[in-house]
């Protein structure tokens, strides 16, 4: 049985990932900051809930200890939690704004990965999937024919560039664990007022493919539902 832990899994992409992996036979642990929403999501998809605030060291360590006590190992870690940041003109952005975005999108991944490494190392086929975005891709954001090329969001986009680089560096530094970054694509979620043309199922295709792919899969890649991406 494959055990999967997902952060930010009480709604949208995280919840749909949890639903699909439960359906695929995984033992899924839904991680979320809000206990009421997290428990409701876990019950709805047939998973177990563990509270986790990725911006809080003690909360992250407590979540890892909870999983160690109940599941004992983690085969797949999905760092899904993320925030879009303030809808503020670039000239009005502050360092505090930047810290708040990076604290979830980037530093949260560092916190969770560090805390869950002992559990991943107990797995015969450990995998970490970090949710990034095409908005963090230099190739995509410099292409005027792509939607990413028309978006201006300095903090969110730069944080997702950092996520992709962080992922590839972890893949080099920890060769016993596969690390990949996934761009869900322009999916209808709360982030974009549900304006994205993709469904939640389409937006989770790449994560599910990696999580159910078995041993010998890729590492150090940026992928979407169609394959490997330039970044």
C-alpha cells in the first residue's frame, strides 16, 4: 500500500489529488491548516486528516510525528499548499508581502520536506512532488502567445520559479528520493476565480501520473499533463 501525504488538501487541486489517489488505492493523509475544512475534505474522499500549517515549524514537525505514529512511512509527499499573494501594483509591493508569499510557497516546502525526510527514507520508492506553475517558467512568461506571457504577478511568479529550482536542487542533493515539480496548467480554481479552462481532474493529471508510476520514474523534472516542460 502506498502512503501519500498532501499539504493544502482541503480544496481544489489538493483535494482532487487526494480523491484520485484514494481511488487508485493509496492510503492518503490530507494535510490542511483549517481543522474543520480539512476533516470534511478527508471524510469526503476517504482519507485521514492531519492538521499542518506549513508556515509554522512546530506544526510541521507535529504533523510528521503524527504520520510517523499512524502510518509509519510516507511513499509520496505532495507539497501542494500555496498562496497567490496580494493583488497589488508592483510599485506598492513590500518586503512583508514577499515574505508572506515565500513563507508558504517556498519556505513551506523546505519545512515540510525536512520534517518528512525520515518518513520518506523508510519507503522503498520515495517521491516528492512540488506544485509549481507555468507562471514561474522563464520560457512560458517570455512567450507572448501564451497566457503566462500576459500575467504580471512579481511575487507569485518568482516564488514558483524558486520552487522549480529548489526541486531540481533537491533531486541532485538527495538522489535516493525522486523530486519533481508539476505545473497543473491553467485550471479552474479559487486562485483564478474558476476562470481556467482545465478541470480539476486535468489539473491533477501530472501529479497522479507521477504518484502512481511506480519505481524508476523521472527525477529533477518540471512536468505538466503533457510531459516535460522547458523552464
